[in-house]
């Protein structure tokens, strides 16, 4: 009886499926190319997956909160800069009044006539000054010097800044209209301040009529500026004689120019405010769009 040879393979081959199939002459592609799954997959559990998802949601929520904070911060900063800069003039430009210092003489020499005419009270001129002690760098303030007639027929000049006026001390001028042409003149001197118009401003002075002078001032830098407001009268004889010019009043003023938050001028603060509002609107648009989308979805679902 012939003995049949039975194929055998080492017991250690049982531990390795690839070796077992190779010994048997069977090479399965699935077995040959198979690899053990990674540790993260073998040990992953539904609990850990939910934990990872919760952490991602928390991070997204925190990121959204940070974005909202940044947007509202920029929006608030823009509004604050804009409103503060726009209201700078009204808050800081409260005018202060001080008494004028008239320097008119009691008599007026008429040159070739060599005649002394007493300064009588035919028309009493009242000079006064009211100014803002503080202005913003880059802002424009308007100073108005007004010469008006009072109820008794006297002329009353007043100085005005930012639409506010006051009354001052009287300066009397003789009745010279019959023999002279009177010219009212004024000048604002202040070093470091841009003044328009510069130099002396002249207006003819007629009986019972008013005269108004305007200046526009701008401070280029922060600091304290000192100046003087002058008021003159020119007497021009109608028939011969020498022209006379007298300074009737000189008033010293002091103006402090400041910057927004101590570092910015009003113009720069306004520009930064507008830029901040624009950037905030751009950053806020996606959140508004998402909110509208959620609201539309809720309405459709309802």
C-alpha cells in the first residue's frame, strides 16, 4: 500500500496569514496588500469623536466672539472719533470776554489846520472783544468785528467769534463828517496763526451806518498763541490838509490750540473715524448676511 505524502508547514506559519497562504501556494491580493489600521482608527470611539466636535464648536464660537468684539470695537472707535472731532469746536470753543483797552486821545490834531478839536460825544464808539480761549489744531474760527449804531445814534463796535457777541467800552469821536472822510480800519496780529485776510482791513465810516470786519484763523500746531486786535480811524480832510490816523483800541488775546486726545488734529480724527466706520461695516456685513439667512430659513421652515 503506497503511502500518500501529506504537505505540512511549520506551526509558526499559523501566526502569519501571509506566510500560511504563501506556503499553500495561494496568494490573495487582499491579504498581500493589507495593512493594519492606524492606531487612531483602532482606538477611536464615538465618545472621543463627539468630544473633538465639541472642541471645534467651542473654538469656532470663541473665534466668532473675538470677531464680534473687534468689529464693535472698531465701530465704537469710529463713532467716538467722528462725533468727538465734529463736536470739538462747539465744546472747546466757548468764548471768553475781556474788557477792551481803549487808547484814544482826548484831542485830534488836524495837521495843516493846526486846530485842536475836542473829541465830543456826537457819536460814541464802543469797542469790545469776545474770543474762544481754546481751538482745535486745523479747525477754522471766524472772528467778526462789528461797528453798529446804538439806540441813541451812537456807533457801537463789537467783536464776535463763533457767532457770539458782547458789548464793550465806549470810544467817542467828534463830529467830523462835515469836514473829513472817516475810514474805519482794523488789524489782527498773532504770530504763528494763519490769518485771512492779513494786514489792515479798511471800510468807509458814514454817519449812522455799520461796519463789519471778518478774519478766519487757523492754528497749524498745538500751543499757546498771543495776539492783539487793533482798531483805527483815518481822518481824511475833504478840502486840503494832512491825513491823520489814530489807533483807538488795542486788545491783547491769548488762544490755546489743542489736538484730539493730545495727538491728533480735528481733520485727522475725522478721517480716522470715517475709515473706522467703513472697516467696521465691511467686517460686520458677513454677520448680518448670516443673520438674515437664518431668519429666512426659520420663516420658510415655519
